[in-house]
C-alpha cells in the first residue's frame, strides 16, 4: 500500500476515534458520600456477608488457643459492631449514643436473627448519615463519647471498626490488592479473631 493512502486511512481512523471520544458524556463528579461509600459499602457488604454466612451453631464460637482472654464470641462481636454503628450514627445526628457498646449495648437482640436485624438496621442508620455528609459539615465538630471530634473522624472510626474484624479473614481492600501476592486465608474457626 502506498504511503499517501496509508496516511489517509490513518487520518480517517484517528478522526473517527476522536469524534467518538468527543461525543461521550463526561462522568458526573463524585460527591463526598460517593467517595466515602467507595470503601464503606464494600466493608459493609463483607461484614454482613460474613455474619450471615456463619451458621447459628457457630455464633457462640470464641477462640481458646493462644493469647485469647476476655474475647467476644462471634455473635457478641457482630452485636458490638451493630451497637458501634448505632453509636456513631447517633453521635453524627447530635443524639445520645447507646452506652456500653463494648458489652453489646442496651439493644435486647440475643438470637442470630435478632442480631442480624439489628446489624442491618444500624448500617441503614450509618448509610443515612454518610448521605448527609457535605463539604460544609465534613470538619464540623461533633460532641459525645466514642472516637471522633468531627464528622470525618467519626466516619473514619466507624469504617475502621467494621473493617478491623475482617482483616484476619484474608480480605484485602481494593487499594491494597496490587501490593499483595499472598493468597487470601480461608475463613475457619482458628482464623476468626476478635
């Protein structure tokens, strides 16, 4: 093929590609809640999936091997996370958070079904508070017990609190996946650490 014909074909293809790119609508800018939800929704899904996947007869599991003293059962840990979600959501609303989340808090949930319902309810509470996050209230002071003196710190504490129990399961957050060449650990009674 001669050079002028190649140049013409290349130019036509290039212009066609540029026209197609120019006609694409730009994706909308991310909002602050979108950015927070990038990790929150993944961790929320992982934690609730883990809680739902654990059979009821294993909810009383508590590690006994190694240096485990005064640790929660699996069910107690799930209820602890639910209570913490409620506490942070209420703190962000300016309401009084529940007391004693370290021991499960005042919610009467005891069975697997009740605790799962409580967990889902408190994730909805947190989702609502994340949706209310804007640039003008991100650094606004918030009062009350539990970690965080402003909205951003409270949301960060909530995210870490839900994420931390997932680390021993081998879950690797998306931003760390490229760094790891290890295979994820298999979830078993000996690898679930609270």
